[in-house]
C-alpha cells in the first residue's frame, strides 16, 4: 500500500452523542497491519493537523485499504471524515464499532 500512510484505522467507538470518541490505530509498516492501540479522537485530530496521514482499512477476505481520513472544521468543531464535505458530523464510511 501507499508509503505516505503513517497509520491505519480499523474500528471506532462513538460517545453517547454519536461522535467518534476512540479509534483502533495500527502503525503502517512493512508487516501491513500490526497490533493496534486505542487512540482518542483528539490524538488523531492533532496528529493529522501535524501532518500525519491516517487511512481507514477494512477486512474483506484480507485487509484492504479504505479512504484517507481528513479533519474538517465546521463551526469551530473538528470532525473526522473520509470526504471533504463541510458537514458537522463524523463520517468514516462504514468503519465498524468496537
């Protein structure tokens, strides 16, 4: 997969308001998908703002690359999205919950 990707995101956990609170993050390396750690939403947002590249990954008879994750700011709130729509809601495609 792409050498420019720093981290893969395989699952998410929402808070009671429906916003993504935590994500399962894997360091991108030669082993393709390694062990994961749980990152807070804010840690992922900060890392993306600091130039790190996160991409979703999904299991479909083997791991497949999904979409790049963007930080979209709407009404002074950061949202995690796999598109660039200025919509005040997280959207990471159909990333499963954990």
